[in-house]
């Protein structure tokens, strides 16, 4: 389950050498009855170009992404903390 979540979250990052995606917290286990999990991460623009018009999407084989970041711009040198929420996790995944 965790590898599935991590690989999905990695898709959220930009495919650029200047963008660095660093997870800051992902629950390693899902408790019985838990139907959602928050994923916190940092997105760091290490380049010299400002990124604008960014869009976010997520794919998962478990549950649905109920909350994705709304950030549309990341300036050069900026390091932003973001989060996403995976919800509707079925009970057969615990």
C-alpha cells in the first residue's frame, strides 16, 4: 500500500531537473477503519526559471485523491511545503 501511495505521489511532481520532490511525511501503515491518509511533501525549484501554469493530477489503484495542491506557480529558488489527501481507501487495504 505504501509503495503504491509513494509512486502515485511522485507523479504529482514536475518532470524537470530543476524540480526536487521530497516527501516529509507519509503514514507507513493504515489503521483498521482509516479511510484517508495525508501525504506531506516539499517541492523545491532549484533552477533559475519560474514555473507558472502548473497543474496537478493524481492516479491511484487504491482510493481516490480527494485533495491535491492548488499551487500554480513556483519561483526560482522557492521551496514550498504541500500536501495531498488520498481518500476512500477500501477496508481490504489495511
